C-alpha cells in the first residue's frame, strides 16, 4: 500500500542459494505433472494410431488425408477439397448393368437400366427419383437398355447419351431412342472420346471410349464383341474419389483406352467390364486403372459369368471384388476426414 515501507531483508550467500533452490524446485514440481500428462496423451494417441497404420486399408477401403480430400484439376494436379456429396449405386438388376449416381452439383445420372424395368424401377421409386438429369445407354444390348423403357415412361429425363449404333439383331434399342426423341425437353448427345461432359460443378466427367467414327452414321452391327467395344466408357471423379465405368468394353477397347489415356485411367473403383467376362479386365488395363475396389454387375446366367480368369486378374492387382449377385446393390462414396474412407458397402 502507498505510504508503507517494507523492511529490507538482508541475506547472506548461503541463504540466497537455498532460497533460489527452493524457488526452482517449486517450478519443477509444477511442471512435472503437466509433462507426465502430455507423455501419457502421446502414448495413448500412438497406441490408437499404430494398429490403424499397420493394418492398412480394410476390404474396399482407400487412404484419404485427415484434413480433407483431394480433387483432380483440369491440368492434372491435385487440390484440397472438403468432403463432397458423390454417391454411386451399383444397382442389383440381375444379369445386366445399371448404375445410379448422385453428383456434387445435385444432378443425377443413370448409366444403363438393366434387363427389365422391375428392379431399376423399384430402386428409383424407393429413393423418390422422379427426374434424371443424364441417362446414358452405353451400348445397344438388351441387358443394358430394356430397363430404360420404364425410366422414360415414369421419370422426366433431361439428357440422353447414346452411341447411335444400330443393333441389327434387336429392335428394342430403337424403341428406347424413339422414347428419348419423344421426351419433352430431352436433348440427345453422342459423346466423343476425350470429351469432358459438363455435369455441373464439383465433378470431372471424361469420355474414355465411344466409337464415334463408326456410329456417326448409324452403323449397323450384329456382333457381341463389336458392339461391346463401342461402349460409352466414362471416368467420373469428385473430391479425390473416382469411378471408372467401361460398359461392356473388352480387350480391344481397353487397349485403345490405355494407349490414349495411360495413367489418367487410374481410379479408386472399377465397374468391371462385361460382367467379369474372360475377354475384359485385361492385365494392361488393370495395371493402368489400379482399382482399390472392383464391382461386378452380374446375375444368374448361362454364360459362366463372372469368369475365374477375370476374378483372378482383379485379385492379382489387390482389388477387393464385390458382386451384385452376392452382395446386392452396392453404394460407393468418398468420406473424409478420417484415416481411411470406406468406398463401397452393401445397402441394407
């Protein structure tokens, strides 16, 4: 307080030394518990982290950074992005193909419709889908196009993507084109190899195969392999997560994709070409794609699909293999932050 003088305490050297030691010991006694607590926290963190890091990705999982995900830019570089709304459903339609996709932009996509309208119709109705922004017919085979008849009859379709190939062994593909032409405000597109489709912000959509030179004039074909190799093939990427859809492409088309795109084919998830046939999933193609997960869309059939050869090649590149006939409808999506992001799971 003001006006009060404190007495001056005189200390000899020994007293000063003892006082200094007491002060230092007091600080040490305060700091030691904090240091011990920090050490325990680090040991606790390490004990949790070590099993995860040593175990590696679980079945169908891929590593992602904790701070967010990476997205591919147009120049091929990577940029940080937050988790995105990007969902891919491999619909169990029996022996056929159908994939339903929800994009970050809010737009939706249907790639093929399966062999009939019953299963794809039930799936879309269950999800409350009444309109589809983009419908893709990869190629004119009935196990891919028949279900699209239901889609055009019961939903509003805004864009239709087609090879323009005429399957001379069938009339059903032309019936789908008639429905597309009659759909109000529906534009028809014929994508070309190397084209990037504008399906809204947040997603990259690259056309890998489409056989446009042969389909531009409505070329007639009556051969399975020939039509399969003209399948519209797409790579869709968002938030550092990518899925490759090759339709029923076989080795001939796969070679062309590898020659043109090389490492750009690399994708987290591969929709296995042609239901796991021997003629698809060639070693060179899988080496370029390097899928963490492979999904085979297949049902009861008399063709021996999927083949042991195709499954063996997929397992040789350490891809986790899923099958719609065994696992049902499957959902693939990115998820971050987290040490690992589950990319494929069966729907309940």
